[in-house]
């Protein structure tokens, strides 16, 4: 059985509490992403785009990395060279950003593929196609004395389990992990996994599944 004793020494590259109140900077980044995306879609190098627009490679690099505010004339020049409407560069900035609030007890009860008797799945929220390219599905699972166990649940992506109540032995691949309230299990969901033994009932835990959204 594997166990991870993590020490609080890892420095995150992203600050989750950083306020993004510099709207101009956000717009620059959004424009830069679109310029780069259109250029790559058309198989145009930065050097080729430089020749088409008379903009220096350094300036194009600054624009694509969101490090400068291009003028409307520059944007029109880029739009002509890439054969896209000027408004296309603002698509990412204007895109709606969804937020889902699910009040206590209001999660949608669903039946997932592979669900066994007595396994109650409550989907706590779902955002489909989005700018991140990632789908996240958060579930609240409740297991009672009538619950079956299973060991062949497999799907793509990464999954995280956070125990809220009760105790269980959880199978992942060839390993079994004893879980109790406060424990977290983070794993590759492509391996067989699921509750192997229900130790102390009732059992409740959060299951958060992340996987790439399908393109096209």
C-alpha cells in the first residue's frame, strides 16, 4: 500500500487568491492568445506573419504573449494578414464565464455507468465546453448498508476523492487504500478503481473527475 506524506513546501505557480482587476492586461492576454491561435491554425510562422504585416518579430512576440496593447491599426493589419474579422481577436475576452451554485441537498441524482446498488451519485455542478479545455465533474457519493462494492470502474482523466464520513477500503489498480474522514486520494482514473470494502457506514465522499473536453 502506497502512502504520500506531503509536506507544505511546494510552491504553486499560480496564486489562487490573486485578484485580476487589471482589465486592460486581461484584454491584452486574450487578444494575444487569439492571434497566436489563428496564426498556428494557418501554419504561419512568426517570421512569415512579420513579413505580411510589417511588424517586427519582437512586436509580434509581445502581442502574442499579452505584453503590449496593440493599436486598432495594428489589429486591423493582423486581421487582414490572417484573413479573420477584427472582432475575432476579442472572442476570448467577451466569452461568458460560467459559475454554478448548487445549494445543499439540490445536487442532481444521476446513475453513472458502472453504478452498483445503493450507490447514490449527486452531481454538484457541470460546465460543458469552456475556454480551459477541461471538463470537471464533482459528485457527492453516499454509500449505505445496502451498497454493493465493485472493482472494475474505469474511465479517462484524473480523479480525486475526499472523505467526508465513514470509512472504506478503496481499490486503485493493485493497491488498496484505507480512507477515513479528511483523507484525500488522487489518482489516474484509467486504472480499475472503486470501493473494495465498506468498513464503517454510512459513507459519504466527494469525487471530482477531470478530463479533456472533446474537440469538434
